[in-house]
């Protein structure tokens, strides 16, 4: 499924939509806290959130969505929207994050890799602790996908975004950066869930 994030003029509100369960809502808040804690490292103003609202949407209609595996995808979508750096269109990811950006193990690896392959993704980011699950994955799927194991959100962002976040200017009207949404793929990423 795809996850979208957009930045709106506002006062720091996080809006989560798409028929999300409690665990997905918590993942959204954890992702936002992670981004806020790393704002200056990412080239954002430390208080960027005071001037904008962030809307995260998972547009899969009325299908209920829940589970502890969306944190890295939500965080990547938010970073992409804030920095205006597109997410690579051939990357899928799954994993939960801590507030400090550590990537946590998830379940259902085989199903998620099969779904990513069906969706045409070529690279899949998985938590390092799931490396042991590769023995369950058919050899042809392993050959078709570049499976990258990650420990931290810094690694995720380096692999998923089209350029480094450190190279961007701070967000906000003072920095000359518009809060208008981009017509490109900033803030859009794929979750294999």
C-alpha cells in the first residue's frame, strides 16, 4: 500500500487518515516525534512544526489497516514531504521505529516481500533483525529483489530518498521555502504491509 504525506500551513497538528487502527496511529506519532528530534540534522528549522500541519494518508479506501510495521514508512514520507526530496519509486519498506530511530523487527516477511515484488518494487528495506527470515523466501524472489537490511532511520533515508537530506535548506517562509505541496512524489512511499 502507498502512504502519502503533505505539508499544510498550520500550527503543528498531525493528521492521520485512512481507516487506521490504534497501532498505526501510534506509529504515526512515533514517526513525527523522531522527525522532530532530528530536525536540525535533516536541515529543517528546529521549530518547523509550529508553522505547519502534517497530513499522513493511506489511501486504501475502507480497508482497515493496523500493525506494528509502518513506522519507517511513515517517517520516510514525512521527511520526504518536509525536505521536498522524492522517495525512490522502486523502493518498498517495512519496519517499526523507536523514538530514537532504531528499526524494530516485524512479522510476515515472506508475504511482504511477495507483495513488494508483485507491486513492481525492486528494492525492499527490512529490519536487520529479520535477516534470519530470508530462509523462508523463494530463491526467485530473492534474485528479483534487492533486499537491504537496516538498523536505523538514517540508513533508511539514505537508501529510500533520491538525495541526502543534509543538503537541503531549512523549511519555512523565512528560509524562502514554500509550504505548498509539490506535484512530484515527495511524501509518497510504499509500505509492504
